[in-house]
C-alpha cells in the first residue's frame, strides 16, 4: 500500500473531459459555465490501491433551465463515454452518476441563476 | 506490539514450506481461525468438568474486490475450487519491503470451500472466499516442541 493520492489526477482528467467550446469550464464568473463544485477522495478501500473519488459537477446558466439540463447531459456523456485519462499509473475502474440536484436562485437585486449539481463517483486503482 | 490489519495480508504460494508469495490482489480483509476439540474426561473426583485437547482445525476467509484476470491469484483459487485441488496460502506479515520470508502469520495448505461473488449496482464487485485448512498450519514465529 503506498502513500499515493489520486485527487489531483482525477481533477485534471475530469476538467479535461468537460472542456469544450460554447461553455466556460472552471474558474470564471461568466455564463453558461460548468464547474467542478467539489471533489473528495475516499480512504483506501482495500489493502492495495483502490479508491473512490466523489465529485460534484455543477452547471450554471443565467438564461434557462433547459441549458443546464443539456450541459449536464453532455458532461455525463463525456465522462462516461470518453475515457477519463489518468496518468502516474492510475486507471479508472468505473464512473457512477449519482444524485442530481436542481437549484433556481432568485433575489430581488440579482439575475436568476439556474444551477444543476450532479454527484459522480469515480473508482480508481493504481 | 500491535500491528495494523493492513499489514497482515493473504498471499498465495506454491509450497507448504515457502515459495514465492503473491498477494491476493484486491484484498479488503481476511480472517484466520484456529480451534481445538475439547474432549471431556471428567470423573467423580471433582465437581468440575475436565477436558483434554482433541483434534485441531483451522479455517480462513478472505474478502477481495473481484478480479478474474487469468494471471492473478484469484483465478488460481477459483481453479482449485473447480478441480477439487488444494492451494497453499500464507496469512500474515512478510519481513520488510519486497521480502519473501514470513515474519509472523500462518502458512497452510487448504481446500477452497466457498467462493461467492456479489455484484452490486454502483459498487465495485466483491468476492468472498472460504478456505478449510488441511493438516497443521505452520505458524511464524515457529511453535516450539
């Protein structure tokens, strides 16, 4: 059992898989955008090198909810169908979409924001 | 001194006296159980029951994340179950990084009595293996005469 972390590697791979034209991905204040809202690496699942990395991928639009639904579907297609390319010996065992949460933020003085948070669990092994 | 369960692993080997120890890849946990029969030899000399040790027995069990690669040890265990053959295993700690010498644990010959797969949605497939030890296991550190 080593002292290896898969977090950075998975973050890079997910960010890379989500990047496409027409949508901002990552640190920006513009819309529509996709963000890796949070990413969490589990403790070791066995005596070898199996881990799970849970992430929440967020879609935000200031126009319409249909936009975020479509962006989320495209995110999932990219993460499930395209290979998440990990390096340093890490391999993806499986990508499991989980809970999906929709939020509509409305404030008197601000624009309406449509947000969709998709939980995804990625099992990795080195 | 106490030792972490992570360090006491299950290995497959080729002989009862040693060989190359290959870790059962995907292992989550294992257990090794020893028991001895208690034969009652009570008489009327005392109100308390008296016993002597009878036949001894040992079993082992290991839970792994299923891996059916033909070159991996799990396949060797499955093959042994199918063919009714024995396997040689070591459960314990090898001395030092890359060492092939047991420092503590039990080296034994066993038949595979159970191999159960569980395939849950959204989780990594697991496999539970039960072993019935045949003959005396070799304990490390060695048991004196």
